[in-house]
C-alpha cells in the first residue's frame, strides 16, 4: 500500500504554521497521511501536529543531526522512517533542498512549488510565474507546497504519536553563525513586505519604509536597482529573479517600476499595493490597489493612517 | 589537480514573453541565454581553479542549441566543455539528475558547482539531487567561498544571519549571487572558443515518472483599483482592512 507522507516544517523544534497548509494539500491526494515531525526534541511540535484534522498518525523523529541543517544527514534520517508513497513538504529554501534529495533517495521525481493538485495532475509555476505547468504523475513523487495557497487544516484532530530515534552523520560542519546585522525580519519570512526601488532616491529614505514596516510587523525589501545602486541596501533584501521569491499576503512596492524580473519574485503575492509617481509604470498593471503619487507625499499619510488603525 | 565541474543550463531570456500555443509553452521565438545563477557558478569554478589549481569542465544536458552557452563558457576560460545530447522536450528531475550524475562521475568530478535555481524551472532541485545520487554532501545558496585543497568554507544566508559551513570534497555547491560580478570574455577568449570542440558525453537514457499535461498562462488577476493622488492613501488603507483583510 502506498502512503501519503507529510514532512512537517520545523525550525528549532517549533512547528511552522505552513505545515497545516501542507496537510490540506496532502488530503487531496489521499486519506490518513502520516506526518513526520523532525527535531532534536520533537515532542511538543509532534503533539501540536497531532491536532491537525485529517492526519492519520504522527512520527516524532528524534535525531541530533537536526541541530543544524545538513541536507544529506536530514535526508538519511527521514528516508529511514518514511514509507513508500507521495511525500509532501514546504517550499522554503531548506524544504526544497531536502525534498530534492528525498526524491532521489526514493527513486522518484521532485515537483517544487505546487499550487494545485487535481487527482494525479499537479500544477506549479515555471518561468518565474509567467506560465503554469501541469504534470501527471505515473508513480510516487515528492512535492513541495507553496505557502499561502492551500487553506490551513483545522486543529480538532487527535492522531496517535509514535517516537523514533535515529542517529545520522552530519556531512557538513557549522563553523560559526554570524548574526544578522539587525534584528529585522527577512523578506522570505514575512507575511507583509514593503519594498523600495530606485525611486526612493537615496538609501536614507528607506528609514521611512522601516518605520512603516515596524507598524505592520513587515519586512523591508528592495528592487535590484536599489541594491545595485546603494551599498547600504544588501542583496539579502532583493526581491526578484536574481533575488528572493516571496509570496506574502501583502506586498507594497514603493518607487518600483515593476520590471519583469522584479515581478518574477513577487507577482504571486496575495495583495499588491503600488505607490509610484508615474501612472504608466508597469507595476500598476499588477497592483490590486495603486496610488499615483510620490512617496514623499504618500508615505507620511500611510504611516499616520496605520498608526491610527493599528496603534 | 582538482577536477572542477560546473553545471550550466540554457534557458529562455528572462525578459522573454512565454506564449502558450495549443496548451504548450511555445519557445520557438525566444532568445536563449545561460541561466543567470549559472554565471555565478562559472565564476566560482574559475576562482576555485585560480586559488588552488585544477581543471574546469562546463557540462550541460540538452540539445545541440546548448553548445552556444558552452562556447560562451569556454570564452571565459573553462578548460573543457561537454554536453549530454538529449532531444528537445521535457525531461523530469529524475532523468535529468540521473544522467548528470552519471556524466559527473565519468568525468571524474571532485567538486560540482551549479546555479541555486534555473531561470526556467525555478526549482533548485538539481544540485542536491545530483549530490544524493552520488552520495555526496551538498550546500545550497552559497554567497562566498574560501577554497582549500580538499575542503571549502562556505557562507550561506540563513534566517538567523550568515552561517559559515565547512565541507570536505567531494561535494556539490549551489551558487547564489555574491562572489563578485561574473567576468566577461575578452577577444582572445572569444576567438579561442570559436574553434573549441564540445565533447559529447554518452550516458544511458533514464526515463522519468512524470509527463507534461500542458502549460497555461497564469490566470489574470482582476483589474486593480487605481487612485490618483496621495489623498487616497486613507481609502487604500481602509480597503486593505475591510476588503482584503490583510492588515
Ligand atoms: C538577468 C536580470 C536579473 C534581474 N533580477 C532582478 C531582481 O531580482 N529584482 C529586481 O528588482 N530587478 C531585477 N533586474 C532588474 C530589472 O530589470 C529592473 O532594472 C529593476 O527592477 C528596476 O528597479 P526599480 O523599479 O527600482 O528602478 P526603476 O526602473 O528605475 O524605477 C523607479 C521607479 O520609481 C518611480 N519614482 C521615481 N521617483 C519617485 C518618487 N519620488 N515617488 C514615487 N515613485 C517614484 C519611477 O516612476 C519609476 O517607476 C534584473 C535584470 C536582469 C537583466
Ligand atoms: N539540463 C541541465 N544541464 C546542466 N545543468 C543543469 C541542467 N538543469 C539544471 N542544471 C543546473 O542545476 C541548477 C539548478 O537547476 P534547477 O534544479 O532546474 O533549478 C541550474 O542552475 C544548473 O546549474
């Protein structure tokens, strides 16, 4: 019998909410999926995962290798407990790397960034979202599931939990963690992003974006033109084809023209707001709400309005 | 002498419009380029050779049109260029990775560099997949490297900051932007590349277990609402709260 297996997204033994979306995706492939929760001490994450409705059973997979990310070791640990069948996990950058390995170790194909499952037809974006590709599966596969696409499953379930211990060898060594220069949220982690482009005029003006981001609990991103022009704006903030692909609930583009390579990184955001002084800028064709104005005029009002609304 | 291998892929220009014809993407009119991250991988491979010596081979899997990017790589200074010849059309990850891994071992690779994701698939599957096939470690999305004779020290962005990771060869490394702008070819390189031979690598064809049903343009978003003038910012904030429910 072929099973449906879900690999939970767990960071430092904390279950990520995206796992509840993967459960929903898995349930469209079959019933009673097995959910694997990896960790150095996975028990509390496993208890939480067991409440997801529709989950058949939970495996709390304890292995010291989960203390740092090493795709070879993680793959070894997970492969040793995952039965044959379709395996689904998150499309975070770690999720995608691990899934690619798991697919090979299971002699199956990997399909990244799945946005639709209909029977054995699986749809995912290609060409940076300029097209959607539907493939049909002729055997078990490994899939990563785009976040913010599938609904989260409810949490009225009570699946049984079994504990498995493995000890896999790390193949790489973490020598040092260099902490981030600031405690700011990374764009790939954020549910709201406000990004600035060349139209911001100078890197100092990004302070305006930071203070709005603080009100919204948002991350600040940037276009490549901003990153390339100003040393103060690091590449880690870049959204787009050669930067990060993001999929937040809300993306606010300020002084960004909307070049195809920028759109490649953010066009699937649930809601897009554009603030640009040029009403013909391409970004307006993709915005749910467009404001034709300079940022100098618009941002102070935005900050004030959000202040009134959110305190 | 380290055998350095760099995987490069030919993809449609990132500016190209992707037309859908009869339910399939029509690529007959697109301009083809080296996938942008593969330019960084090439740069890293050449820097590796410059740092500790070695022999650099650029390898691609694709039809004859892909010889163009191999010659471009040759012009930049790689020693050898090689191609696994496959017909035009879809191959799933399992067949691509199996064939690439086989060619990498037959070429005696000790370190493999590739792009963090190809511009057509946006997948990021090939590097870790090839590594698993070979039983090697892999480290993804690298922004900086210190080269040693039999080991590497890598910088990898993580959600907590930057991780400094050590790995012994053999290994597969997928490259992000970060090691400086990729070099450009000079006239001498371009002349030499014209005469260069592409080695055709024979590997057993591996079938996959998925097939393409079709392509479609992403569904059009309903047209948005546009407002002229900053006095409408408050309207948009209200819409974000009441219509979109996102703040
Ligand atoms: C291979 C390749 C990869 C690329 N990858 C990326 C990528 O990952 N990410 C990316 O972003 N780009 C990428 N690009 C670059 C992309 O093509 C554009 O050049 C870039 O996105 C432009 O950035 P921008 O919108 O900030 O600047 P511009 O195009 O210069 O636009 C600035 C905008 O600001 C507006 N503006 C000016 N002043 C004001 C004001 N006071 N108030 C409000 N609005 C104002 C202007 O009307 C204009 O629309 C890539 C290009 C290539 C070739
Ligand atoms: N057909 C191919 N030939 C050579 N290298 C490839 C091929 N497909 C993928 N790669 C390499 O693997 C990287 C990631 O590709 P992908 O997994 O498709 O995102 C690319 O940037 C290339 O370096």
